[in-house]
């Protein structure tokens, strides 16, 4: 069934201890859509500037991503720069040029409004809600967020949480949002704020899902050579939501399998800059690593 | 089958952000033996001073721990003091009075030398090896260690690693021992140093086991109220080795179940000071939480 993502298309400038990339294809919706495209044909809503290369849109389209919701606006595409410390856990944002994303007003095409599965990639929660409200056919909507919005737009974020079925966030964000150090208690508190499910990501330590009587935890896939962690969270979300859209169900078994699928997808993402590794991976690669992860965590 | 532990009996003075205990029963071998005693009758080798209360030995004996290898020496029992920061991850050692443990020379009673399963709790690796060599019947020996020995007794530790079947260590110790940041690579490097298995503990993030073609990872049990983390590692080891001794096997399924058993055991330990919570738990409590953990991590 159809999966819609609303988020950014961007050019990322990334520096690690080993290598760097200048203005590589990035953005939350790009990572998400490429990740989800191994399971379904995701629909993408976003905005790009006049500098966005047509070949990048063509590449997404060739992967089965429906880009008819990508608006081209006057100005430059959202650009972001980051630098990672050798431990990978510390990331410094070197610049954030919102450009055309600054006035992003999501317009969901009429043909997309029946999407049952929706992912609201990281954006101001008021923008996320504005996008979501146009999707009249939504059955299962999941949002991402970040510390910036928890800090400066908490009220709007809390309002959004009353309208989504799931929230994906990392350990630091969960602690910041709830004021609780214990991640399990923090996840429970997020559920009290509205969503039926919370997915709490812990980077190299894996992730867990809580909600509706289900509690499922799993380790990260043991990647031995990280190249660039950028996009790992969005790839996780894309793999997770793609598996759900493909199954057209959110029963507990599907959610568990979707967690594995998301974990495996993210593991490919971090093995390359941009979508250099992830974009090469087909269903067979995913399945092989899925089985490997399953064997690692099955008693 | 018989399980032998060589380690410390101690009095711990622990302070947390919420409460404190003065000279409470502690020590690696105590935590280990109490944890293992739900699965088997562990044999204990250690030393206490003349201040060690007979009632504490009686308590261990009443749990099925064979204390005939506990030597009483002139002087005071090993005493340790620690203080935890509110985040639990930072521990300050306030004092370490080795006392009678300073000249600990492990003497394994003749009746214990046939023990097939052996745990060498944290001690100077030369002492650990001296103890191990007396256990002529050992089939599966696992050692613990700490950053101090990695720092000041690396050669002896490396020698010990050539004589044990498994090493249990935490993330920080693994990085320190191998010089590798990536925990999976660090675990692989530990295996190259001798043991057939390595168990890498990551505190609230769970643990994984690697070796002999097996890779098994699992999350920590989600404890929502930590009282005192002291002894968590030794309780894990006690639960792990106890399950192995009970099964009298180290096949892969047993090792996986032992990892769950260790995880669950440690989760009780941290819910109280000393053995206040762990010591109350019987096989039923363990089984219930074991099934809960199994459901959390089974796809």
C-alpha cells in the first residue's frame, strides 16, 4: 500500500576523520525514500531550489519514488554541512542553509492524499502537522523530530503528538522531551503524550519499540566499517515504514520485522557517504543481512 | 555440574543520589555465588578477615554455596567504597582497602579441583591464573578483568587469556584492551588473544557474545528503578555460568539461554543494595523475567 514521506531534499557537505564529500545528495526524505523503495513505491513531498540537479530527481524516479510532490522553488536547495569526530558519536553542524526550505509549505498532491502510511521527516512540528492534515486517507502516521524543535517548538510538537500514531526519536531527544534519564520510562512518557507507538533509537546500541502491549528491542547490526552516519535515522525509518507499507498491516509481527528491516537498512546507509552504499542495495542484500541480524538476536 | 568461583568477599560502602549503605555484604565472588545459586551449588574460593561476620558465611551456605574454600586470615576483610553520579554511568571509588586480599594466594581445596566450570572473578591476572591452574578438572573457564589490570598487568592478562575459554568485559575495557573503538572489531581482537568466547557487556545497552561461529546479542532487561548497580557484572556472570553448569553443556543454545539468564539475574541485582533484591529471588522470579526478556527480543 502507498507510503508518503514529507521531508527535505538537500545537498550535504560532510567531513569525517577519513574522508569528505561536498554537496552530495542528502536530506531526510531522500534517505527515507531510497530506503523504502526496496519495499514499495514511496511518494515524496518536498521542495528543491533551482540548483537541484534533474538527474537526482530522475534517479529517485528510476527507483520507483513518485516525485510528483516535489516542488521546485526559486532559490537554492537546502544545504547542510557536518563534521564527525573520530568516535562517530559527536557531530558538529558546520552550516545550515535552509534556503527554499525556510518557507516550505507542504502541498500534498491530490493523488497522494489517500496514502494510508505517512512519514513526517524531521521539520518544524507545525509544518509536519500541516502536511499530515492533508492526507485524509492516513491510517498510520509516524513522525521524526529533533532536539531543536523540542527546545523551541515544544507546544507545537506536543500538539503533533496528538495526531500521529508513532514517534521515532533517539535517546538524547527522548530524555530532552520527557526530562527522564531512564529510557524505558522516557518511552512510556512519550506514549502518554499521544502516539500509540514510540521507537527509541540508540545508535550503535540498537533500538526498541514500545506501545499497544508490544515491547521489542534489538541490537544494531554490527557494522565494522562506518563511513558516514548521516542519514542513518531516516534510512531506519524508511526501511521500517517500507516494510509496514509492503505488509499493509501494523500487527505485532509486522512491527517486529519492520524494526529488523529498518536496522538492516540503516546499516547499509552508514557504510557510504550519501546514498552511495544504500542506493546499491537490492532486496537480496537486505534479506541476507536481515537473516543475519535475526540469527544474532533470536534465542 | 560443579561450578567454582574464585574472587572477593567484601564489605562495600556505597552512596547513590538517593540512598547509601555502610559496610554491606559485597565482593565479586559473593555476587557471583548468590546469582549462580539459583541454578547450581557453586563452590567458593576466597579470603576474609577476622571481622567477616559468620552470619554472612552461614547465609551463603544456606543458599547452597559451598564455602569450604573460604580462608579466614588475620586482619580485615577487603573493603571498598564507591559513589554513583545520578546518571549511574559515572562511578567514583572513594576508597579501596585491600586488607587480607592484598596477599591473597588462592588455595583451591582438593575437593574442588574437579570443577568443570570455573569463573575467575576480577583479580590480578597472575592470581587468577594461579587459581585456575589448580583446577585440574576444568572444562570451561571464564575470566573477568578490569581497566586497572589492562593498564598495569597487561602481560599477565595476555598470558591468562591463553588459558581461559571465555573473557567477560565491558565496552570500556574492551576498547582499552584492544585499542579499537568499534566494539565488534574489539571483540574479534579479544578472540585472537586466546579465548574461544568473548562476552562484551554494555550496561543499560545489553551485551553480546562472540566466538566459535556464534554471535548473539541482546538488550538489557528494562529496569525502571535502579537502586545500586554494584555487582551487576558479577551477577550477570553468576547467572550466565550457573545456567551453563546446570545444563552441563556449552552448545550454542545453552550459551544463548545463559546470556538471557545472566541479563535477568543482573536486572534483579541492580534493584537493591548488596544482595538485598537479588538474594530474595528464586527460580520462579527468574523464569518470569526470562520469559519477558525473551518476548522482548524474539522476532
